C-alpha cells in the first residue's frame, strides 16, 4: 500500500496484533518422504488455525529473489525493501544496542579461519561468544585508530562481531570480502564508487591489522559484510499508529525492529522465554513482533530433522499465543530456508492470518502447498501490514 | 493495464459484453452454518456457469483496503481509483441527472436526527423519498443564497439529498460532519487548505440555516459528506471503443456510469425491470453495466437472510442474461459487504467470467472460496476490463 493512501485511512483502536515470524520457515521436500519440513512437523495448532484463518504465500521482494534478513524483514514490516536499504553492519550494530552516529560506517564481521591463503572455515568452528569477547578485547586494545578513523570492535554472538569505522570520510560503497564458500580465497574489498576509495583503504588496513594481531589464533581472519550507514525509516508509531514491541532473542532482529521504531523487550534464548515476555507485556502494546531464529539456523545447517523439531515448538507457542486472545495473529516467515539448499531461498512464505473477520480458508493444514490455495494467493509481503491492520479494523473506508 | 499499452492494442468488433455488478456481494460465514451469504444462497445458474467460466478474486484498491462505492466502481471500470478521485457529492449529483457546472461544489447529504446535541439517528429513521421531497421543497424556498453563493438542494432517495454550492470561490478541501456512528456529536466541517476557508464558512452557515428551518422536524440535521467538484475521465468510448450503457436503479451508480461516459438507460426498481431494460436495448450497445444494489443494502443492515434472497434473484437474472447470448458475461461485485460487519469490507470479490474463450475452471460452485481457486487468482479489479476486452477478442496482439 502506498504511504499516501495509508495515511488517508489509518486509524487507532484498542486491538492487539501478534506477528509470529519463524525465520526461514518454508522449505522443500525431503527426497525420501516428498514432504517439506513444515509438512513433516506435527503442528496440530497451526493446522487447526489453517481451517479458520486466511492464508496465502507472501513474496518478500520479488519472484525469484532470495532476500537477506534485512530486506525480508523490511518487507514484513511494510517498508519497500528495494527503496530502503539497510546494511548488515547497521543491523548488527543496532542489535547490540550500539548507538550509531552519522559519521559511522558499520560492518558485520565473521571470525573465520584462513589457511594457506584460503578460508577453510567461515565461522572458525562457530567459536563461543566468550572466545569472541576475548578476541575483540585484544583487537580493541591493538587497533584503536587507522589514519584518523576511530575503530570500534564489538562482539555480537558466537563467531559474529561488528566493526564501526568512525570518521567523516567513511561513506557507503564497499564490496565484501566473504567468498561465501569455504575453500576459496577471501575477496578483495573494492570501492564501488570514487568517494569510497578512502573507506576501502581503511578496510584493507583494518583486515591486515587483524591478521597480524590474531595470527596465532584459530580465528585469524575477519570476513566483513554489509558496510553501511544508518538509514531513517518512519516508525511503526508514525506509520501505523501502533505502539509496537519486538521480542527476539537474536541481536540482528532486535536491531531491525529498533530501526522500525519498535520497543525491544528484554527476553531469553528460548521460545518459552519469548512467550513469557509476550505474556508479561501483553497489555502495554498494540503490536508484537515475535522472532524465532532456530528454524532458519537449522535450515542453513541443512538439518531437516532439527528444523522440523523447532517448527513443532513454534506450533505449541502459537497455541499459547492464541490463548492470550489477540485480535489478529499472523504466522509467517521472512524468507524460506530449505534444508535442501542450506541457505535462504526465493520460495514464497507460508502466511496464515487468524482473526474474527478473516475468511476461513478451510485448508487441510498449514504448509507451503496448502497456503497457496488460500484467500490471498501469492502476494507481496509488503501487503502483510495492511492486511493485519484491516483485520483489526484499523483502516477506514477509502473514498465514498 | 497501462493506458499507453491499451491504446496500442485496443480494437473494435461487434461483440457484446455484459458486466453484472452485485454490490457488496462477498461476505463472511455465518457463525451457525459456516457458510457465507453467497454459499448459503441457492444459485443453480451461477454454479453451472462456474464450471465453464474462469474465476478469481478481484482486489478493488489494494490488500486490506475497504473501498467506498466510488473508488471500487472506478476500479471495475478500469480507472485507477487512487489517481482518480470522485467525491460522493459529485456521484450523487450525477445520479439525479444534475448537470454540474465548473463552479459547483457538490455534497452528499443525509437527513439525520439531532437530539441534545448528539446524532441519534444518522438517517432520521430512513425517511421516505416523499418526506425528503417535502423537506427539500421547504429548504429550497428558505435558503436560496448565502453570501453570494447559490444553494441548490435536491432529493436523492429516502434520507439522502444533494446540496450544490454554486460560486466561483467554492473549491474542494472540506472535511465532513458525519460522526459515522450514532450517539456522537456531529463533527465540525474544517477547511483542509487555506483556499477552502470561504467554502467552509458557507457550509457552516448552510448547516445552521437548515437546523433553523427544520427545527420542528424529526429530520432536523444535515450530515454532509464528499464535498467535490466534477472530475474528467476518458469515456468508455474513448478508452475502450465501447458504446456502453448503464442499467442501475440507484442514482449514485447511474452517476458514476455517466462520468465514465456510459449512456444511462431508464429502468425500474426491480432486478426484473433491469433485465427488461437490457433486453430492450441489447442490440444498441457493445457493453452493458448492470448494477444490483440490494445485496449491499442488506449487507449493511446486517440482514444475512435477506442478502441471501437477493443473491438468488441475481442468479435467476444471470440465467436470463445467458439466454440473450452475449459474447462475454462477467459477474462480480464492487466490494464486499459481509452482513457480519454491517458495512463495506476489504475482502476480495468473487469474480466469474463466461465466454467461449474462457478457460473452464470446473469450480464446484460460485463462491468466495471457490473463486480463489480460479484461473485469475487474486488480482487487481482494474484488470477486469482488459480481461473482458480480451475474451471478446477486442485486444490485438502486442508486438510482432
């Protein structure tokens, strides 16, 4: 929906909306059974709700486009992902509550293992968060500034860190050095425009510095992605008149929610912690975004069975959410992550909306192949927010 | 379809197209039976045609958008409803054959009942058309002019009237005074831009004048909506090379058809009158728009059973239309009006197209939930006209 149209018809009321995002939920069939992860999982709650809710397949960015988590979440939140770019670095920095300044260029880092000039492990064996903290402490002490640019290094989680380059000349327009596959040499960070040459030089010097400082470590190489500056988005309050809260255990999603102006609630690692957080705060917000990470993580690992297990946990959680009686519940994903592909994919996302005013689609269950028979058909993920608002009676009639 | 593309491929031939619009046709299930109004109705003709026609769910303005009758009809007729705005006042004025002048600002009025400062009945008990005519006669005599602006008051139907403010300074940009709910005070008409201050003053003085003149009546307060001037749209003849006729018993729809350049045929109140009009004029036009109002009226009243009955009448009418052998018949709605919601809604419209060249969708019947399985899926209502033209072989090949 165009912003101008939304502005014309948006209104407030006392209804409650819960958007459950099971990251990377959609999958592809296992060769043995012909069933996807979601079709394999035992999901009595979702199947029951698929009878009385309206369903569809949401397309995050476009047909055939495999989105990263940034664009796919922007679409879910109703921001055009091709018009609003949020670099991974910014997401990661926001996710650890780092207050980015206008002159900051942030990049997401992986501690990786380089051997004989090749990246042999892109995650340095998924080192622990504590190990990451030890490495960041060393680097922070050894690399404080490069050619007048202040260097700030922060642990995110496991092998992930953020580096912030603080300096007036640090602009966007850098390529990444992650070869995306193991057994390949790291790429060279290139300046994509004239103005970013200085920034590229600083990045090269930073990478060289890290390899010098960490040369005796297993985690001896920084893979840098998503060099970016902070964008400005209208908040959920401004755009939708919604007091919105985010419940996410994983930093990047907290970061994205914060960029959309959501209040990020303190929560734990487990789905049950997230549910507890929802219960405790249920009265204080109009809109809740609940993010479940593990569906995606196991998809990325190619672990079909573990992904099935997490989906079953999601199913129980949705049953619990239903008991809190929000006016609208939606269950969907930001993008698909089929275990078969061990990564994000372009496949559209199963989407289910439950509300008193939803057309009951009478689907035989909640799955990729049932959802395509639903009322909404295949539709852009950017239309999810308008649908949630409509079903909570928050959109006035357009025109006479 | 873009106008430029249409212009490139449009052609004429001798085929006939009939578009049946059952206003507010789509609904939501009854709590007792789980069936919608359309699913409940006995519709042997539509069900039979749903086997051999192509179906879909048409989205009038956008996902989640509840359209008024103006925008939803513009979409049906192939005009972008967010780019072409037609105020309710203009629709109502056109519907009573009032010839709007460039300096006219028209508003739709409801005779309402004000008691102790609150609107206790927004329709003054749905007064009769005769009673409305009596009140308009009194007002026309008592309020002829305000500060140089000529005031013209005309009965529409039941509690509805039109007021035309004729004066050079009467421009668009006024808010409405209808609180939309009973038990609330009327709103204050505000000027939405600097240029409309004078117009707002005239409106205030008019409202005050009416309350003075009608203070002894049950219908003692004018609710004014949709202050607007006449827009200019390319006609059906210009846009589609179609000699188009409108058959509608309710004024507003005649008005809208006239704005699209259709010839408005004289007809009666009943569906059978409309059929008679179609039969009599069948040879003289290429395109017929037939509007059935009562499906919407009963939906707005929350009268599920009465809406079901009207749908059954529509079904018989479609059977009769089929016998006239037009090349293309389409049956759909402008928007949904579920009895459950007692008003327009955002739910997409069941759409059925019958033509020798339509893919037979073999649906088990004509309903919201069957149509979603049809060839067209969920699709924008603005694509209906291109589909009608294509199935009547009026669109040439694009490109070599």
